[in-house]
C-alpha cells in the first residue's frame, strides 16, 4: 500500500501579478505548503505527491520555478500531469526528474511507487479549456493495465471523466468521457481515478471504478446546477487530499485551515 498527497490547481502566477486579478496564488501556495508541513507528522509516512494539473495559471517560466521550489519543501517525490492552464514545454523542463516523460507531444507516463501503479494522462488541449485523452494516452492506459500485475492502480488526470452539473465547468470538461469509460470497462483490478479542474470535491464511478476530484489549493467553485448560475469562483474552501491505496482505497479531503480549536472532545 502507498500513501500519497493529492494536490491540484495551484494556478501560480508570475511575481507581482495575481490570478484573475484577485488571487495572490504565490502567497497562497507558500502558506499551504507551510500548513501541510505542519500536518505531516499526523499524515506520514507519505510516499509521493501527486499533482493533478494547473500548476501554473499564466504559463510563465517563473511560475513553474516558484511552484517547484515550494513543492520541494515537502521533501517528497513529485508526480504530475498538465492541466488546461499549463504549458507542456516548461512543464516538461521543470518536472521531468521523477517521471520518465516523452521528449515531445503529450505528457503521458507510468510509474510504480511503493507497490502502486500510477498512470499519468495528459488531457491538455492547448488553446482550449476543454480536455481530451489523446490516442497515445488511451494506448498507454490500456497497454499498462493489460501488461502490468494486478497491483493497486491510480490514474492521474486533470479533467475529470464525468460531468459535475456545474454548467460553465462542464462546458470545458473532458471531451471523450466515453473513450475513458470503454478503456476501463473490462478492468477488474483495484483502481481509482484522481482528477482536478473543478476546484471542489466530487465523487463518481467510471465503469465501476471510483473517481474523485481534489479541492483546489487556491479557490473554489460553488455547486450550483442552475443554467444561469454565477460564473466565477470563491477564495475558499480550499484544500488537498490524502490517498491510501489498496483494497477499497481511502481518499480523504483535507481543508487548508481549521478554525476555533482544537478543543477537548
């Protein structure tokens, strides 16, 4: 069994700027890493950090370098996939040391971490908010599942392979949910899909396998399924998650702040 930190949607910007003109995501990430470090004694042992995309908000070199410095403070291996805000060329340069990445094209990869098979799928469609698992990603997924042992398996991707009902997010969701459904339809191993993108905790099943989305590090989208719902974000609640692999899996969302305690119970 492995234990992972699951982080998502950091949206780091260049120094002196803000995300969406509001969020100082550099400061938010730094303080979040402080908080996680304080929590580590109660969460350890951790085998690696899985980041489900949107490390950068603006695609700048300095945003990736800042994110890497902050993540390195955790002292753990870092495995990530790009999100719709990311730039493959810079992502590849800054996060290539723990993952064996293709030298060009989509950034799909697989790794074995503490007895758990982890498959990273690139859903980035450059120039679009929507995502797609391309033919290379689907081929890697099916080949890895077919030829590896029946160890616990994590599929890491940015766009979740389901609809949340949040209209403005579903409009930029995964375009080939059916292909992912088919790829997992005959797989009977213990498997979980981790995603991000929707800045909130959502659970679903895909071909009988659990799928979860992590809270964002920097902001949140409200669950409002009305067609005319406000298109925008809130500064909280934010958080991350902890995953234990193995039979049944145990994925726990963790808020980045607690208030008014602790009090004796």
